[in-house]
């Protein structure tokens, strides 16, 4: 483990909202952690990033850095004790690390939110049975015969997914007919899978919502999302709402946040059907790629909103003053950023990742499409 020299004024119990200078711990050193740290700094807080790698996009803009594996509970304890509140920027942190940290400091969103979203089967079951929101039919798949039964139940195509560690469409295959069944099952490891009914959506959108420590909820307008190569490509907000589904979408989002007694920002992904019916696809207990447009929309951005929620500050305004199109810069596309920056009404965000790799999110662009 390596840690930059920690502050000498280690915190005792601080009041809520946390005062300036308080230290926000962030598990994860990626771009979401970086943008959280930048917003925390703007609000007068200091940040401490924990990652298994050194010199990450987030740690390069943070006050303190711990480099240690997530399994190193001693390092987790030292980290937790040096922070006034801890949050995370990705879901695949071992639960044990978060639970250990929680013994020493408040962690928001708490381990329950993380546990729920770690595993698609637990997540879908929670959404259907506890939050009582609409989800696609699904079945746990541990054997070929369970998969065959699931397909019979759906009576049509299915998306077979690994229960854990999926992102950007990794760990999933579409099963359209008989001949895909065996290969798809084997390709995903043949165990710990979930089969979902294929949803014939007309579009995908998300709601970014925040819940404060006093239970207040503030949601941003619907964001329409377009994927390319199974990865989020563009988000546009506020989205058109021809089927007038926004009230339903916001009510569903609130039910999910309340059911988890959630604190912080959450991304909720929806499918919209031709008849206006909504299906929740998945939730992300963190700031979300489809919320990056908020940075240049003239309202409180999602990163500041998350910091506000976890430090006990009141939530900020979520009403944009302009329509924003966010486009991810993937791999080599980052090389165009200086040219893109010359366009009017365009804001560029570069994550300062040192290795350009195919498929890697390197930055994003927010383009103002029109002011209200
Ligand atoms: N049941 C389904 N029916 C139809 N399309 C689906 C279904 N499940 C997933 N998809 C498609 O695959 C995409 C990725 O699925 P999902 O969001 O579950 O996985 P992910 O790997 O967590 O993706 P991401 O990291 O981009 O959110 C969805 O945005 C959607 O386009
Ligand atoms: Mg998704």
C-alpha cells in the first residue's frame, strides 16, 4: 500500500452539512471519481482517492491518494479513518471493503445499494418485488434446462447476461433462436447467469436522480440515450416526450430511491415501449455517464449534486436552461478534442487518461443545441 502523507488534522465527528476542508473519500480513480473530486473542490472540500492503481484520472486532481488493493482491509481502515464521508464511483468494489469502511465513517450510497446493483438477479428481484417497478421478465440460469425453460416462458428472443461484472454490454448475448442457445450459454460461462425477456423498445432513456440525507429527492429531466457498439454514444436532454411518460418515469425513480433509503445520485435506465409503457433496465448507484450533460446545462451538475447529497448540503437546482447533446469520445476520438473545442457552444471534457485504448472512454463533449 502507498498513501500520500495524510492530513494531520484528522477528523473527529463533524457537523452536518460537512464544513469546508472536510475530506471526501472516493473509492475508484476513474473519470467519474475525477469529476466528483473536481466538484468537491469547488464546494471547498478536500478529497482522498482510493484505487489499486497509482496516478489515476481522479487521484491526479485529489488532495490525497491511497494505492492499495480493495482486499487490503488494513488500508481500507486507514483510508476510512482519514475521511469525513466516503463514496464510490463504480459498482464493482468488493462489498467487504465498503462494509469495513462503514465501521469507521459514513459511506453513501451505503452497502445495501451496492449489494443490490452488484448482481443483476438481486437487482431485478429488488426492482420487481421491493421497489415494485416494472422490469422485463427474467429467470436465474444455472443450467441449460433452466435456460430452455426461460425461453419457453418468454416465447420469443431473450438477452442472456452474466449476473455480475457486466458493463458496456459486456457479458451478454442475444438469443434469437434455437441455434444460439447452446453457444450463448457456453460463451457466458454456463453459470451465474440471468435470462431476460427481450424488450422491443422504441427508445432508451435515463433519469438521473438524487436523494438527500433528509429524504428530499431532486430529479433531472429525461435523458435520451443512443448506444453504439453496446456502449453509450450520445445523450440528449431534456429529451422529447411524445408519449408523455415523464411523470411516470420520475415516480418510478422516486420509488427506487426511497426503497433503498438512498443517499446520493443514481442513474436509472429505462426502456420505452411503443405504447408508452416503461420498463426499468438497470440502476447504477453512482453518478452516470448519461448525466454528463448536466455539466453545461446551467443547473447544478450531477457531480456537485452527489457531493451535496453525501455532505448533507441541500440539493441544487435540476432545471436546465438549455438543451445539451453529450457525445462520448472513445479511444482515438480523443485526438480530435482540440478541433472540437473550436466549435461554438461546445464544451470539451478530457479525462487525462494516458493510454488510448480502443473502446475506452477518454472524454466527452457537451454541445448546446438550443436555449429555452
Ligand atoms: N432485456 C433487454 N431487451 C432488449 N435490449 C436489452 C435488454 N437488456 C439489455 N439490452 C440492450 O443492451 C444494452 C446494455 O445492457 P445493460 O444496460 O443491461 O448492460 P450493461 O453492460 O450494464 O450496459 P451499460 O454499462 O452500458 O449500462 C441496453 O442499453 C440495451 O440497449
Ligand atoms: Mg445499461
